[in-house]
């Protein structure tokens, strides 16, 4: 047991070192002994996967060579439906959170005017946290 735990830790560390700019996600798998990891870039595209993740998710070399969205890969329902309003809503909310609710700072961080930021908040029916 200790040897397999040590091997899993070494594999995870090597995987992290192989993808230093990526976010590493643990993939839920049936086999609790296996540690399945995927590396995801800033655009949420899968750029790497451990052997356990490849087996659990059916990832091939061809899949990794093309753009593979992590949401599509990890979605339990199979098909992910995205729209621009949802993405924009998330960007605005994250900008506000990073600016501690300061609209001027959030708008500046996104490179837009405060008025544009307010219009987008209103259009997406978002309300500032107090």
C-alpha cells in the first residue's frame, strides 16, 4: 500500500512538472487505486492526461492533438451547451469578485468603461454584491 501511494505521488508530481502552466484536475474514476489527472490550459482545453485518465475517459493521442474542451470531457450528461451570455456573465462576476465589488476597478481590469460595464450588468440581470 505504501509503495503504491508513493508511486502515485511521484506520478502526480512528474505530471505537474510536465505541465507547469496548466491547471491540474483530478478526474473521478471508479478504481479508487488509480489517480487520474488531466492538464487543462487557460482556455479550458485538455493538453495532457495520465494513463489512468486516458483509460477512464477514453482519451487517445488524436484527441490530445486536437482541441478537446475539458467541460465536454468531464460532463456527465455528455453534451455541454454553452452560450456567450453565460460566458460573459461569468467573466463579469469574476471581475467584480477580484475587485471586491468595485465596478470601476472591475471595468478597468476588463478594459471597458464603467458605463459599458453597468450596461452589461443590467443586460445580464446581474446585481452588485454589497
